[in-house]
């Protein structure tokens, strides 16, 4: 898929890992987007050109935006193997459904997506990425 930010200064060419969307309701994504961050996951090797400004927003993740127009571009765990989760609005995602909502326990009551999908709380997400308490991780 090919996509771009609002002004066209940043372009992205990526092969999607799935044909569905994910919505994150965590406090940081809501501050960043003024709502949930709706994303597509890309396979490794995405080509990104243009003035992307990358900001490390936690001990484990970075977010990026266009340095020209401010469009949100991606969320990525700083683990080198971590996939890019690109803002869905960069691409023509057509009828792609939202298959997963994360940090559902931080979602404000003022909005909801229609339909059924998998939902995970913040604790479930942390447990998924940190793995067993023996430190083995995932």
C-alpha cells in the first residue's frame, strides 16, 4: 500500500501484515490523536520518505509525525523487531474492519465503535508483551 500525510511531504510504501485495523485507547494515544489511534500493521521493510519527526514517548515506544503538517504517522515499539503500526488515515483502507481494540479500560464513555471485535485491557496488553513473570517475555 502507498500512503501519505495530509500535506504529502511524507510518503509511506508498506506491505500490510494484516487486512484489518487496530484501535488503541491508551491515554498517550488519545493525547496524541485526540481520540483512539487507529492503525494498520506493516511487515518489516516499509519505505518512509520525507520529514518524519520521531519522538520516543515512553521507555518502550516511539511515535512519529510529519514535521511539516503534523499528521500522525506511526507508533512503534523501540525493540528493533517491533513492527510499525501506521496511522490508518495515511492509506486508503476502504472497508477494512477494526479487529482489535486495546487499552479498552481507558476508553472514554463518550464514543464506541459499532460491531463486535476482540478487546483487551491495559493489563492484558502488558502481560502479552512482557510474558511470564520469569522474564522470558514474548
